């Protein structure tokens, strides 16, 4: 395959992954939101608080996966590109064995945790009409079955840059699960039926993925084992990835546990509502990142470092324009939306909202850098940075939660994310991969983008306050939300255009988008002929 054809194929894969990824994400945001709302009104916020707490516990238990899934996908990039089927099958054989062991480890660890979690809930407003142990065991079965039932097969579509196939399966399973959950909430009063829906569709989803892989990629089957050298490389990757996964899980997991321990289950439920919105926006941007990851990995394998640096700088500019707009919309719409959704009694203060918006933007500042970090396989190189962030996050959560409550917990995560993850992680990438002495340039770019976004956010906030006054104050219903969204979008687009339209980075990004669009259209016309 020629270089031009390879680039076009990567662009096509990214586009396909994005389309079906966003279709899946649309349903993944809308349907759970509807189910969550029905759960709140049917059973109350305390039930939601316990659900959030158990989800956080299983985030911790899922760390037993150690990052094998990402390490396997990374290890498959080369043999897939070289069409080395036997090596791919050997990796799958190893992956299957590891996942079975992980499932059993999670089962044992989950059972070992059971005697302790009632102490965490001691003195809280725990629902008395549900058996907490049965509730927990359903969560445990769901987690274990996700590993024991063909979970390893997801590596094949990911390594082949065909995440769109996984998105299709996930969408079908999600729609089925949500419809069944809503039926249980609306027509029965049995909370256990609602919980069992998730367990059922974990099985359905894994079986569908297994059948899809068998039909689409019959040449790839789990057989054989990788050799000692390959396993050694895999172990080192897994070591670094485990720490990265622990870092990601610790951010929300520790937050929920600390809120439950230091504040209350009800506040855990309130925070989880805000985090649901935050995570929804993060997930939307995550689709773009996931769609790009395999293609960036391929580019790192075949292109030189200077080209990859230029690509990252361009993508980072484009990506942070979108992230900035999202952060501004969250800043201006968070409170009106929450008031309209669940009412004033389940709302946080404006200080917490500002902290959550800053958390989101700082997280997005590191996304493009992380894609190239992951594509370069630098997980082990960054192990000390990751450990420092986890420890710092835990310590600050405990200390600041005692003084500032929920605000302190958000600030703790924000501080560790910026000073350790972003600053330290960026240094690792430029030291170990790019090696071009342009770390300062990268930081200056980020500072400029943040300052421009902050100025636009203040202007949008003032405009939204005026809209609230015109519409009678408060959220002003759906009309108020739409008006605020339109204002934020128009002002943000105008502000970014005025700030950047004469810069080289803007012209470079515009030319890149136009060239890719033209090439894909030309290719479509050739296929049609």
C-alpha cells in the first residue's frame, strides 16, 4: 500500500469509527439518562447513591485487568499491518487465558470485599427494603461475566481500526437493556429485576461481539501462545498500563467513596448526577480520541517524528476548539439544566460547577498528547508520574474533603490532574518520543488556548445571565436552555474566529480539513464510477 493510500485508509477508518461511535454515544447518553431519571423518581436519590458507590468499588476491582486489553491491541498493530496471522492468533490465545484468570481474581476479590462495605455505609441513609448483599452480588456477577464470556475478542476490531463494528453491537445491546430496564421501572416495583437487566445484557453483548468477530474475521482465532520475548515486552507494557488505568479509575472512584464517607449517600447521588453530565461530554470527545488511536499508532510506526509532532500540534488546536466550546456550554448550562432535570433540592453550588468545568478542560488539554503517548507505548516510562498522581489525588481528596466537602474533592482531582498528569506527562512524551526540544512551544500553545477560552466563557456567562433575566429568571425551561446554547455557540465561534483566523495554525488546520474532505469525495466518486 502506497503512503497516500495508507493515509487515505487511516482517514476512512477514523471517519467510519467516528460516525458509528457518535451514533452509539447518542444512545449511550440519552437512554441511560432516561433510565436514571426514572430510577430517581421511582426509588429516590439514595438508591442512586448506593448504585454509584458500588460502581466505584467495581472500578477498583476492574483494575485486576491490569491494562491487558490496551497492551494486546498495541502489540497487535504490527502483526496486523504485516498480515502475520499466526502471531495475531498467538496473542489472542494468551489474551483469552489471561482474561479467564482475571475474571476469577475479580470474583475472589469481590467476595473478599463484601464483609467490609457495610461499614462504609454505616450511619448513612441506606435503603432498608433491599438486601445490600444481593445488590452487590449482581454487580459482581456482571463484572465477572464481562471477562469470562469472550471479552478478549474485542481486541481484533480495535487492532484493525474497526471500532465501528463494536459500536454497532454496543448500540443494539444498549437499546435492548434500556428498554427492558424502563419496563421494569414503570410496570414492576421489583428493584432486583432492574438490576438483573444489566447482567443479562452483558451476556448478550459479549455473545454478539464473539459472533461478529467469528463471521467477519474467521482467520483470527485464539490458538497457541506468544514466545518468551513477546511475553516479556507485553508484561512491561501491562505494568505501565495498569498504573494508567489505576490513575483513571481513581479520579471518580475515590471521589464517590470520599463523598459517601465524609458527606452522605444523598450527596453522592447529587454529585453523580453532575458527573453523569460531565462524563457524557467526556465520552463524546473520547469517541474522537478512540477513533484516532489506532491510526496514530500506525502513523507512529511508519512516519517520522517531526511529521507526527506537526500532526499532534494541528490536531490539538482543532480538538481544543471543540473542548473549549463544550466547557463554555457546560459553564453556562450546567445549573439551568440540572434545575430543570431534578429540581433545586438536588443541585450543587456554582463554585462546584466552575471546578467541574475547569476539571473537564484540563483533562481535555492532555488528550491529544495522551493519544501520541499511547501510540508510542510509553506507559512504563510514565510509571512514576502516574503513581505520584494517584497518591496525590487520594491524599488531597481526604484532606480537602474534611474542609471543603464536595468542592475540596473536585479541587483535589483538578490539582493532581494539572500539576502531575498534564505537566509531567507532557514532559515524558517530549523527552522519550519527540525529542525535539519543543515542550515549551506546546505549553505556550495550551496557555493561549486556555486564555482565549476563559475570556469567551466570561462573555457567554454575562450573556446567559441577561437571557435568564429576560425569560423571568431560573432555568426558564427548555426555551432558556436552547437560547443559552445558541448564544454560547455563536459567541464562541465568533470569538475563536477573531482570535485565530490570521494565525498560521488556523490556516494549517483549515487546509488539512479541506484536503481530507476533497480526497475522500474524490475517492467516493471513483468508487461510484
